[in-house]
């Protein structure tokens, strides 16, 4: 793709938008940037771009800003219904996602991972397995550094986590290995329906060919139903035994590829929980398809400590264990997190409602949660859906939630922050929420 001298409008000045602007300038493009926020609201973002020859269009979305543009590159947080994006489509100005743009300048094979839950852990595991096998790996995307930061670099592999937002404008993006881990309700505050959200996820396979690999979760009916329509070779993982693919027993994960069978001990893995067994299976499937040795895979399982804010053990005090699962921002994630505990749980949940159904949590609430502590903007909505199932209290914020949990917890209990909501009512992001929770717990 030749972009020198071409005119680009980058829409949205969050981290990915800024990275795209820098890359395009480096490649000789003429770049304008747009954000609906004002210059005063964007002081930090503008400072990060200081010295670059950019034109700024801020504080609105005026159609004439598209005049003369050859391409438009939206940040992932900018919805498809944005007026500038709609007008670009009407004018037949190509709209390229950051993932699409980066892919056109990335020379190494790509492993791409999407799904509602488990993306970050699975992505990190795959990257670490390839590194343990001696490969130079770019690990990023929706996790960590934007994919565009790796464009035009020298790599053996790219391992990238991709959200549904990032897949909305892909065209030629073709991962040699693509994984869809699961699909449950999420981001219904952005998509008109669950079907629309699901279709965005499925675009990860759209450009694949017969020589590529699609890795599917057999235990997710919506994911497994995709296999007849895929051009790529299908490799699957799940808990039931199969002659080809991955399956798990209580003690090991088994990979079968024709006459070849390899076993990986779960007892040596640091990360625990049903959801992490799924993540491990998916990661091993991708690693084996990429030619990674058994030794490198098992070494990674032994050494990988897990990710911050995902069922992260914080401390034990007076026989009560505290876990930070701030990254559990949707109902499906919380269902899996609750399934990881067999004892009594005090669940802390709340934040900004994402438009989904809290009903799938009912079974876990009834069987495991003895106290439900709700905070944030969605507390009334969650209480209406689930409050009758267990003792439920509503508090103002996460500090009050931790105080309430500590006051009512008994030896043997688990106090679990797993919000089922986004964090933007009281925090900048899930990470800030998780760190605040950990600080409060350590201060008890």
C-alpha cells in the first residue's frame, strides 16, 4: 500500500488514533486528526503529538473536514454510526481500521485472537509460548501496544488481541491463525443487537484461505456453528475427548493431530479455574499450529503467573481470600469466575451497564454467592435482576463495597470483585478500578 503524499483523516485521538497518526506521518502521508472533544479537553493527547505536522479538527464532526481525503482511519472507540464515518462511506472514501492499516505493512505471519472473554490471557500465553521457542514476537493489539506500532518492523510472528470494535472495518486482514474463543452478550450499548456484535467478531475469519487455520471452541454452540462456512482449516478445543484437536481432563490437556499425541500437565500451571483451562487449550492449539515445541509450551504454562485484574489473588486476611477480577466487565466473564470457586462468595459488582442480560448469572448467584454487594451506576438494575436470589446490599462506591464485604466475611469465604459492568462511571478504566480495590483490601 502506497501512502506517501496521500491525505488521511484519523478520527479519535485516544491511544490508537495517536499511534496511527505518528505512523502515517513517518510514512510520508498528509494527516489531519479529528476528535469530538475540544482542544482544552485534549491537552494531554495534543501534547503527546507535539512537533508532528498535523492539521487538527476538534470539537465537532463537520462533513467538510472530509474534503480531499484519500482515506479515513477511525480509532476503535469510534462507532460505525459516527457522522464522519457515515459520510466517508457515502463518498466512497475508504475507511481502514487500525488493524487493517497495520496488517498491510506487517510482513510476518499473524495469530489473531478474539472472543468475549479470555482474549488477553490467551493472547499472552501464545506470545510467551512462541518466545520460549526462540521466536521474535510482537504481542499487542487490543492488549498493550497498538498493532500499528509493529508495522514495518522485523518480526517472526505477530500475536494480536482484537476486539469487535477493531474488526468493524477490516477488509484484507488475513491472520494465518485466527481464534474465536467464545461469544456472549457484551457491548450492547454500542451494537443494535447481539447478532450485530457476533457478526463483528466473526469478521476475524473473513479473508482467510484454505491454507490458514481457524481455531474454534467446540463447547460454545454459536462459535462451533461457524465451521461449515469457513474457508480455513478448522482446529478445535473443548472438554470432550476428540480424535483431532484439543481436549482436557482434570489433570492434563491433550493435543491430537492424526497419529501424534502430546500431553501437557495442568498441575504445573500457575493459572487456575475452568476459564483458564479453556484459555490454555486455545493457546496450545495456536502454538501447535505455529510449530511450537512441547517443551516451550509446558515451560510457559509453568512460568506464566496470569494477568493483573483477571481472577488475581490479592491477599488472605482472617481466613478470607480476596480476588481482583476487575477485567470481568460482562456477564459471561463473571459466570466463569464464579465457577472457579466451590465455597462461599461475597460478590462485588456494578459500574456502567452495557445493555446485556444479567439472567445467566442467576445459577451462580444462587449456588455460590451468599452476599451480593452492588455499587455504581448499574446497581439498581442489577439488584432488580438478581437481588432476590441472595442477600443483597447497595452501596455508593467500591470503598463502601469493600468495607461491607470485610465486615460480613467469615473464614473460608471468598470476596470477589467481578463487576459485570464497565468502569467509566467512577474510574478511567478497569485497571484503575482493580488497583483501587487492591489498595483498599491491603489497607484492611
